[in-house]
C-alpha cells in the first residue's frame, strides 16, 4: 500500500513526475516501461509513444502520457493512447494533480 505518498507532492518537471510513478508502479507489483526523451538522440520509438506503459498480471495494462500543468498531449500521443485503449489498456493523459486517482488505479482500491 502506498502510505508515504500524498496528493501534495510537488514535481519540478515531467522527469521527476514519471520517475515517481515508475517507483510507485514497481512497488505495487506492476511491470512498467518508460521511453526516455529522444529529442536530441536517434529516435528509438515511434513518435508520440506514451511515457509509461505498464502491465499487471491481475489488473491488465495501462498507458499513460504524463504532462505538467499547462501542457497538453500532441495528436500523435492521443493516437497512441487510442490504440492502447482499443486493445483493452486503461489510458489517460495524467497530471500531478491526478495522483490520488492514479494511486487507486495502481493499487486497485475499490
């Protein structure tokens, strides 16, 4: 159970937000993958691929595009989320203000 985390957490940037979520997912038994920013390197994934894709043997899969306040998903990012949704993944563009709801998804709190 996530007991040391609160909805008041502050993140300086998207990298801190994603790193936090990856740690929480791992602690809750999810297998997660994150594509690191490739803007300044050779492209290693398709344009717009979600920031976090994770699976759990009991709960299925999630695909999340992480954003900081004021930012929005690109058309390519939305297309990827729609593809994952179409095969049964829970998908969402997420913000730090969504943490309480995300913890419920991660832990499957009723």
